[in-house]
C-alpha cells in the first residue's frame, strides 16, 4: 500500500523532524508514532464543524 520507499522511513523522519522533536519534548511521543503509522486505519479523519468525522474509507478507494 502507499508509497514504496517512503513509508519505510516515515517513522524515523517524523521522529527526527523539528515538529517531531517539539512534540516529543512536550510529552507527545505516542502521537508522533501514531502519525507515522502507515496502513493501520481504514478511515480518514476529516475536521467538519469543529469535530473529526469519518471522511471515508481506504477500502472504498
């Protein structure tokens, strides 16, 4: 699934990025790991009227 060659290095790239370092520094290391997870969710969260809702499914694409 996805982008060959990119997904494999995504976790490390996000972890080491400026934003990743900031988030980890504020105690959000788990959030950085979740953001780097590839192919683990069947839904796409979409912010609608201030709420995240299921914006669709990868399976439907």
